[in-house]
C-alpha cells in the first residue's frame, strides 16, 4: 500500500509549519543552519578587557583646551619608542630615508640640443 507523493509533500509542509522550520522540498542549500546559530560577536567582545585611556588619548582630547599655560604631558611609552628608533638609526638598522621630491624630467628637445 503505497502513499501518494503529493500526500507525503503535504504532510512534510504541515510538519514544517508546526515545528517552525522552513519548507524546502528541493533540498536547496539555504544557510539556515548558520543563521540559526548564536552570534559570536558579543562573546568575543566580552573576552577582551576594555581599553583604558592612554596619555595619547588624553593629549588628543585636551589639545584645544587652553587654561593660559601650555599643558605639558609626559608619554613614557612614546619616549621609549623614540629612544629605540634613535638607537637603531645609530646602528644603521633604522628605517630608510624618505625619497625626496622628484627631479625635473628632461624633455626630448633638451636631449637633442646636447
């Protein structure tokens, strides 16, 4: 006693509506498996501690704030970085010099006159 195919499809459609699933009779890849998963962003964001304000942030925040006296700040990390860069330059291991302005290109007429 075989059950007609149309009756099986109707049963499948009814099951999907009852159990809040998507009806997909052609079995196409829809990505529902991934879309139903919990979002990972909040878990990853809560893993890392919040970033605290640095001297650089404070200096940028109050650079336009004038009290009448220039506010001098001391950024120890920046000073150490500058010292390391200076030592590397002395040892010949620093960054190369930046290329200067391009030289004027001679035109074909000037080359012919020579």
